[in-house]
């Protein structure tokens, strides 16, 4: 073994040995890359065209992806808070190309993001799919569901379900989905540069634990796909136990590999085993972190569930007068039906997906779905924050343009003082994007940003 450089000395010895065997003479360049600054990349929201990308270097495999020259304070950018873009690691955007090459994105699909938090791949899927597609974003760990929900609310697409279930608990959805994405929990080798704590937690034993857990997840995910459906498996690791071994597992359990055609100048490495193939991003070869992805098509038959929306559900349809009151808040209210939850929350469901939403209301215990609209309080309707950020909102609703200073004060949940008196509900806006709701009472403007969304950073030096 060659003598170690200072960059190699910080890596766990067993990881060094693993990567030397895998990379051979490229190992030193790989180790040196881990000492360099992490690239900063974003993916813009195609439905909120407010992010200036002129002059930014594009991510080759994702049309909405761009590199930034430096890392700004995203928390203090009103455009980020409004869902104009998502901060996503560039290598993981390869999911976009995998979908483009293997799925028919022009037709309605039922798609499950099985391990969804914090929402990078979920928001990418929402953008890539047709607007009549159904996207279920699941997260197993309850404490991570809120950040997933928040990021999807910012993204603003109304065709989304957020659920909190173990994969094994979703067996009543057998054969329901056309695409299942499994971005599996892993040992995090590809994040060593981005997250040094991942290096401290790494061990060969943990790799084996992750590999076994991934196989359990894949075994539970497989029946959820219809015959001919696509399973996209990805990790942020390099080792064979979590990557190539799982390709073999899928090949031996009713799936066939779907190769991708990737340009050679992308410098993504093909990893083949038997009749299956996956694709590996290395930080010394691409401008991004470590990432592995593969696509499989289901060949085995699974008896599909019957889509029956007449079973017990927890929501009721709004009465005609209530519907008229709620409908005025949407740009195309005829495309939606309106419902009320037991807690009084009103939501809008796309009519094109209504039967599927109502079926999932019965099939899943822990879920939220549809566009959250608000609540009736007596004769008044109190609009919700997700409604303000939704791409379906009525574009003719009154709004008030805020300066950057006032936009940041809004996100600090401070009440604003305006030069002219305003009354009633208004959309707080910045650069043409909705930030949330305010209500004018004379010269005072009450701020209806949810408390959990309030930024806690000091903004004095930024205003």
C-alpha cells in the first residue's frame, strides 16, 4: 500500500482500503477531491419562474439544475422561502435523466417516493411528472415528515400525498404504482465531504447493516409496483454491498435491469454485475458528491388492488355555498372538488385524481393529501399558508409587493407597517412570487406566517 497523503489520513482505514481496491490508481485523486469545497447546486421550480439563471453553469443531466459560484444564505433568500428553487446536490439530480429515459412522462403515472425526506427527489419528481400524475411521498421516520411536508408546500404542486409509513405497512397498495423510487437509507459514504459526521459514523459493520435494511425495503417495495412498472434504486454510497449486491437482489426477484445511455463526457461510471447495471458518480469525476443509481422494470406478476373510493373515508364534500366560497381562491376551480377534514381543514382535490385520492384516504392511516385551502370561521374563510404558495392559486387575488427588507421581516413573523392603509386578506409578494398571507387593518398589517415557518436568524446585517 502506498504512503498516505494528508487528505487520505483522515479517512477511516477500512474505507481507504475499500476505495483503493475499487478505484486503483484513481484513489489518490478521489481522496484529494474530498478535501475540496463542496459544489453548491440548486434546481429551479419550473412553475415559479422567478430565479435568474443567466450565466450559471447548468447541471448536465437536469435541465432545471444549476451550479452557484458560492453558497449564499439560503434561509435569508425570500425566493428560496417562496419555493422558487430547491437546494439539491447535483449528482442526485441524475434521477431526472433516469426518469426521462425510462418512463413515459407524458401520460398520468402513479409514483411513490418511498424514502422521501427531506424532499429533494420528491420535488424533482413533482416537476418531472405530468400534472395529472399522482405522487405519493412517504417518509418512515415521523420526525422527518414535517420537513418533507414543508418543502412540498413550498414547491406548490397540488397532486401530492405525504405519508408516514413503514414500507411493510403499505402492502394494501400492491400493484398500485407505475414507478417506485427507493433512495435508500445508506452508510453515507458519498457525503463524507459534505457531512464530516458521516465519516465518523461509518464502519464496515454499519455498511452490512445498511445493506440488509435496503434489501428489506426493496422486498417491501417490489409488490407495490404494477407489472411492467419501474423501480429506481439509489444510494449515496460507493461500496458493493449497498449497490451492486442489491442489483443482484432485484435481478433475482422479478426485475430486469434498464440500462441508461449516458454521454461519456459526463464521466459517470457504469457498474455492471451479471445482467444488471448501475451508474456511479465520483466527486473526482463529476462536479457533485458520491451517488449511485439504477433502474429496473418489474417482470413478475402482482395481483393489483381494486381502486374503490366508496369505502370508508374521513372527509366530507363541501356544501354548495361552502364550495362557492372556497372556489374563488383558485385559478381553475372547475378542475377541483372541495372537501373538509374532521378538524375543519378544507382541501381541494384535483378531479382528475379524485378517485385515487379518496382510495388512498382509506388505504393509508398517516397521510396528508390534496391542496390545503384553509378553514371556515363563521362566515369568513381563513386561507392557509400552503394555499398562498400553491401553483393553483387564483392569480387575480390582491397582493402587496414587499421590498427585500420587508420580505425578511415577514419571514421573521414581524407585523409590517405600510405607507398606505390596506384592508382584508393580501398575498405578501416578492419579485412576483407569493410568500404568504397578511391581513390589513388600517396602517397595521397582521402577519399570518405559521409560527413553525419563522426564521430565527438575525437579519440586521442583511437588511
